[in-house]
C-alpha cells in the first residue's frame, strides 16, 4: 500500500494527509493564490479545512507569509479567505 504524503497546517500545526488540507502557493510572478489541485508550481503552505484555522491565519497571515517567504497584503488575504472558506464549505457539504 502506498503512503499518503503528510503536511502540517501553518495555523494549528496539525499533521494530516496532503489531500485533507488547503494549499496556498506563491507563484513565480509574485502572486499568491489558492491551489485547489495541490499541484501548482511554486512555494506552498497548507491550512486545515477548518473555518477557524482559515479565519485566524488570514487575519494576520504571519505564519503563512513565513511559509511562503513573501509578505501577504490585506487584499490578498481577504481574497484567499473568501476562496478558501468557499472551498472548505463545499468540501464539508460533499462529505455529508
């Protein structure tokens, strides 16, 4: 049986399967985007699908900035929060 890759949430530090986390990636052009496929090229950081982790981290984005090695602006943080909360909500409704 093949091992599943493990990653840690930058907010709560919980270790989970890579597919159970949401990935944020810093692209070569300097933009920061939510990566729903988990395969986009660039430096990535992971957050739980938990609404608390997303909201808590994207208020300050300090740990996420450190993980991506780039400063995140307030506008980028707000856009990421909206996208990721929608993805987490969709994933939660798919599990039911």
